[in-house]
C-alpha cells in the first residue's frame, strides 16, 4: 500500500501515518485515535475503523479478533450542542443549567 | 443526470424547486436530498477535506460517513445525503471544519414534548427485520413504535428491483420494493406506530432511548427494544479511494433506485458477491455502462443466476482481480486493475487501465450494533457474521434483559433471513412483555419462523452465516 493512501477520510490520516505510529508502539485503536485523531471525526470511525484494525493486525502479527475496538458512546451521530443542552423557553435567560435542574 | 426510462421503476418526482449552489442557480426536485439534487446537476465535489484539502463527494448516502458535509443556509457540517432539499436553500461547498455564521440562538420550536413517554416495545429500524418484529409482536398483542432515521420505511427493500428466492411464504418471486409495501400493509393491522425521520442517538441499559427528531432531542422509554439497525458498507483503501466518483454500492442503489439519478456513465464494480452482482444489473437497468465487475477471489461469491444475468448483458466478471488505483482531477476519470494470485499479490505485467468515471465498492458489510454496545451488551468478533456483533442467543436475545437484535445488525445475511429473525425477535419480545400472552399461538409462530430460518440457511450459501450463528449461540450460552 502506498503511504499517501487516505485511511481516515474525516481527519485526513494516511496509511503511512498509521504504520509509523504502530511501529512506534501505538498498537491499539484507542492509542491511535488519541495521537492521530483517526476515527474522531464526524463519522466516528464508521468508515475507517475496520481498515485501521486490519493495519494493526498486519503490522503486529495479531489476529483481528484480538484487537480491541474503540468504546461506543452516544450520540450515534454528530448533533448541535443546543440539541443536547436544550433550548427550552423556560430555561432561557435564567442562568440555570439547560439540563437537569439538579445537574 | 436523471433516469427517465426504467424497466421496473417509475419515478414520481416532486415539483421543481430552485436553490443556490456556490452562488449558481440550480434546480432540484421536492422530496430529494440536497446531495441527490446537486449530484443530478453534475456537481461531484461537495467539500474539501480539513487538512489536505482533498476533494470529497457523495459516498455512503445514508448519513454514516462525512463525505457530503456542506454548509447549508450558513450552517456548516450539514449531512446533505440525508437532508431534504428545500426551495431557496443556499448550499455551499465546505472547505474546512466549518464556521458558525449565525451566532443568534435559535428560536425555540413548539412541537412534541421532549418526553415521549412510554411504549411497551420500541423497534429501531423500519427495514425487513424491524417491520417483521413489530408485525409479529403486534399479532401477539404487543404495542410498538418503529423508529427509523429515514423519511420512508422499508430499509434497503425500497432499493431492490430484483425478485427474491426461497419459498412462497418467504416472498419468493416478489421484488424487494413490493415486499416492503406488503410489510407496511401488515403493520397497519397491528397496534404499531411508525416514527420516521427520527434518529436514535443513544440507548441506555434501562430501556431509555434518546431520539433526535425535527432538530430536537426527545426521550422514550420501552419495556423491550428490538434493534434492527441493519449494516454499513465496508470501505476499501487504495490510491484515489477517497476521490469523488468512488461510491459504496448501497449509495449507488439509493441514488439510482430511490432518487432516479445515475451515479455516472461508466462504472467499475468491485466485488462479485450478491450485492456487487445485483447492483451491476441495476446499473444496466438504469442505462449505465458497466465496464467490468472484478473480484479478488478466484470464484464469483454471489448466486450464479445473478452472475449469468450480467454476463449475458456483456459485462465481464474478472475473478482474481483487484483495483490498483483510481485517478482523475477532482473526480474519477480512470481506474487501473490487475490480476492477483491467491495471496492477493499483484502479478507483474497484468495491469490494465479502464476508462471509467465511477468505481462502486461492494466489498462486504458490517453489522450496525452500536446501540447494543453502548447500552452495555456483551460483544464478540465473529468473522462469518461480518465482524463485531452483540452476543445473542437463538431467540435473538442479547445479554441485556429485554434488548433483542435482529437482521443484518446481528450478523450479515439477506433480507429473507432478516424478516425471519425480525419475527423471532418480535415474538420473543411479546413473550417477555405481553401479560397473559397466548402461549400456544406464540410457540406455533416461533417454530414456524425458526423452521423457515433453518431452511433458508440450509443451502451452500447459508453455510457461512450458519457457522457464524452457531458460534454466536455457543458464546451466548456461556455468557
């Protein structure tokens, strides 16, 4: 594979970036995410995580089954912060947090 | 370009509406997405990537990737492949992470209450598995809400112009598009409500669902949840694989069979499994030229009936071939392929350049089991089922109480098996939540569905899922 092939399309992370990171000892998807941001863009790794897992497996000689997957957390798709923080009329301008009153 | 004549589909298009794209006046049709409208107008570059400024175009068509994010009416990062086009919209190519132009807080929108209350059964996904789950649970007395992020129900069935195989009870010789309609008719006869245009953002272990609907956040609680969220397409990496003009096969189906827009003029199909073969045939139906179907393995993976149909139409199927690269200025203008040996090593001197403007990827699917995993279900990697899946038993029960999973979300198979799995999950949900459920009716329905599933998996093509499911059931028993 050519070094300049894009693996993570959201964050523009290339095959070469990932291989060099794996060679430096970053051999889990979580570590790669933290250093390279691959899988942290708007698609949350849906396009690239399989490819990344395969590269780690190839370069470390481990089987795909053995490679930990990143943790899945809500929300399933990018949303505007206002959607989650709430835009209810009664909370506006009161200085109260937009979530639970007790929050 | 729009399809005007089609042997099976008739496109009922909405009225023509005007919108602006990068300052140019364009027209689209009411009811189509922004991405479909700009694609039909010949636009291929929808955005530039954030660091390297590489062109990005239409890719997944189902709101899963980030390829189609554009700035719409000043709001950046709008997923244009799932956002309906509106008259007068100002659509712009996005060239970076996006800037919030409107700093004003939005007007609070009156609408449904944020807390949507309680429902006995929540089904996520209105495809073949989800609809079947709601129908069968309903027949046993379980009231349900079926939630889907698309604005139409039927899941992938609405894109299937081919007739199904199997026995009559399993809709053999009926086209996928018609199966979807029949399921919706059946759903009408049970106490179930469809909630479309609604994305499930989260599922929590206590049966609470977090929903995004009309730009607002809502909560719904359920006694039981059936996850029938389908699958996502696998990506293949090669030089140029991120160029506009490289599409997932599902995206090509959506563009052609839902919106009546052709992906390009000449296509190279990667993958000779059922999806690759079927979509190649659908391209021919839409009047698009298919330069070749290539397959890395030495044999065609899909049904021979499908392979024979496209061979008869003059499309070569080249086994033991891989794609080397796609090239072009801001869009695919050609692609190179070569022969490989059994270890996928390219054989020198076999490289060929093809004059194509579209590369379609049909290289497998992965189950969408994110909701199950975030709720806390145990997971396992089972290659035969398509990768990472929620651990589940024969009745499609996960390791969390009253969370069930069915269809491609529980392991990649076909629409016919998805419908039967949906039934089984719906029946199991009813058993768990319907007080005084009719036991004998329930057991009869369950054994019918189980036998049907066994019959569908009995053939040579059922071997892979059969092996995968057996391994999964063993894991569930030990969980």
